[in-house]
C-alpha cells in the first residue's frame, strides 16, 4: 500500500499538456496494480483517442514510475472503456477548471 501511495504521488506530478491539472486528479488513471515483485501495471485513459500526447504521455508515465527505486518495472495500458469524461475528475480538478 505504501508503494502504491508513492506511485500515486508520481502520477500527480504528471500533467496533461492541454489542461493544467495532473493526470491522477483528471481521472485518467483507472487502476494501479503492483505484483509481489513490484512490477507496476497502470490502466489509464486519455481525454480523447486523438489526444496530441497519445504516444508521449503513456511513455512519460512508464518512465517516471519505473524510475522509482522500489519499482522493478512499469507498464501502461491505454484503455478507452469506459471513455473518459469530466465527471471522472476529482472535485478539486473540476473546481480548478471551473466545472463546479
């Protein structure tokens, strides 16, 4: 559980280039799975399939998470089911972007 919190902190340091909110608060991270060897699998989505960072953002997430000393490997799986919408954002993110 402690490692998961550290990974979430890393995810909160990565921002969607089009929206001034981190990818965790945006609701783009669906699941963080850590196996007993500290291999990390992350299910995430993008704000749209045509997102301009569709290739670079998952790589950035993998690289940043994998760079943590306790993490053996990191793999990002991009999913579009369920499709992302603004209701998946945290209250904090919606407030910051004026949706509340």
